[in-house]
């Protein structure tokens, strides 16, 4: 069961605010990536491929951290630490939905990333099951 995201910070997950996802490299070193975020009502979701570094890291070690900072008030943030569940089913549709959320484009492949690359990638939804949630000092 995931820890609950406080209502005071749900807007950071439903608006197009970028997050920083940190995964662990095979040698234990952290690796951070700027990501688009989504919320399915229980878990924060990001989208990647099994072939990219963060995807390979999460397949080896599901422990992650996601930091989202409010761009309108940089003292307000949400940090989620937990374990990720990787789901292939519906991943391309999820990617296109968050592409529309964050950009003016109708889909990812062919607009953001070359269409011919799609055949060489295995998309996954990364559902982060929160174990620990940290908020800015005002809201914690």
C-alpha cells in the first residue's frame, strides 16, 4: 500500500510541473532525470523505456526518489521515496496523454522524438508506490 499524497500538494502532480526522478546505478551511485509526472489517484507515474538508463536502473533496483518543486513558489515541494512498478500495458497511450499535458503536440513519437525510434523502444509506465513523503516545512 502506498503512502497518501496530501491534498495540499496534489496540484503539483496534476499540473504540468516537471519532477526530478532519482534512480540507482548498478554501482549504487544516484542518477537523476528530469521527468514529466502524472497521478493515477494512488501512485505518481512517469513514463520511460526499458532501454534508457533510468529504465535499466529501475529494473535492477526499484527504489526511487521523485522531487517536484512548485515553480511559482520554490519553497514548496513534494518528495516521494518508494518503489516503482513497471507496466508495459497502456504505456504508449500514457506517454501520449502526458505529452498533451506538457506540450502542444498530439503524441510523443513523430513530434517530440523521431517516429522511427519507436520500434526500438519498450515503453513502460513507472508507478511509484510511495513509502515516505516529505513536504516543505510549512506543510509538513
